[in-house]
C-alpha cells in the first residue's frame, strides 16, 4: 500500500540519529510515540472510483529523535497489521488474509526515516523507507503540521505531527482488485503524538 511518492507525515518517531558530538549531541532528544494518540490511517479505491474505503490501524508504537537547533532527527513507526479497522468486521478479517496484508506472514509494517528540510525548528519532510508485506521501498513523507508544547499533565515536552502519503500498493505485492479496475494508489496518513523520554 505504499510507493516512492509523497506522504504527509504528522509523527514523531523512533531511531537514534547521532554521529554528532559535543553540544549538538546534547541537543538531540528522544520521544516515545503515544499509542493512545497515534493512529496511522489510509484511503483506498473501491471498484475504480466507485467509492473510497477508509480504515486505520489501532495499534502502533515507535520513537523519534529530534534536534531542532541542528535541524535533524530520525523516526521509526511500527504498525501492528492485525489491528486494522475498517469499521466492518468481515472486511477486517478479509484484509488480514493472503489476498491483502497476509498478516500471519507479515505481522508488522515499519517506516524508518530522517527528518529533513526544517523551517523554524520544524521538519517539513521525512526521507525514509516503508517495509510492508515483506517489501521495502523508499517513501517520502510530507510533514504538513508539527508542534511541540509542554504536556499539561505530565509536564514534559509533547510533540505532534500530521502526515500524508500516496503509494502504489501493487509495488508492495498487494494487488487484489487490480484486474477489476481498482486504482492501486493508496493515501497513507499518520497523525501522531510523542512525549520526550525521561533521562
């Protein structure tokens, strides 16, 4: 469900950036994604433009590193494919089978990338790779919104983002419906919140 095109991202994520020392290293902070406020979602064609099916994944985790001063960072988001939710039980079950996600064989989807093109301390793009259905391909995320603030309860820094991506699912080996005229393009969206890790 993803290709080397654009994605709009709104996610703080995981990984460790570094290779930097001294002051720059001290400015790099790690944030853990809050699974209660992070739900990757998608929009997919049904019958060649007849309608748009929308769904989300209810379980994901990951982390982000961020150095706003240096304009750098990394992210990793891990999605539990079996948590797919179309709001339709029969379709959920079908999506987990071999014709689509084959969740028994490929239980996780993983996106890893570098935060790039910072403007006023905020990333506007993520260059990375998506692993889905056993296939890894480059995917670029466009970060449309990004904000950090003190968490009102935990009193630690909280960051949030919103992102979007258009991918070709057949490039990941998920081509069900192609012979019936289904458009293989899928819009991937991620709204995410992550809180700074305690030292």
